[in-house]
């Protein structure tokens, strides 16, 4: 399993647009074979940070999903939410592997 962690710098004035953007990407990840673990948004105080975590069975599976970017109309529409609103100022993607607890 490979987990993608996306660190976002967002425009706090565009949080509703970011939530629309996030809901679309959660749906698309699930539709295309991944497991979305959610978006984590600011809860208290002023913050421009948000995080997302989602997993695919392998890097190859993730790359098949990524191959749709820029071409698939649903992916383009989801990105249009971000682009039109300016809700995402910057993002950085990191790939990690989970170390999960074992049964005791």
C-alpha cells in the first residue's frame, strides 16, 4: 500500500470552495480504486493549512489514477473548482507507507 499525503496552503476566505474541491476529490479517489482517509481542515483559530491522505494498493495503481489528470472531464471539473476560486495557494505531495499496529 502507498499513501499520498498532500499538504495544502489554502486561502481561509475560500474554505467553502476548498470543501467543494475536497468532496469531489474524495469521490474521484474512491471511484478509481483508492481509499480516501479524508481532508483535515483548520478547526480553531486562523490557519491556512489543510491536509489530505489517500491510499492506493501500489504506486502503479496510483499512477493509473494519475493518468486521468488533464483528460478525464470529472478530474478537469474538480480542478476547475480550485482554479476558479483560488482556494489552494500551494500544495506539496509526499508518498508514504503505513506502519500499522499488529494484533496483540
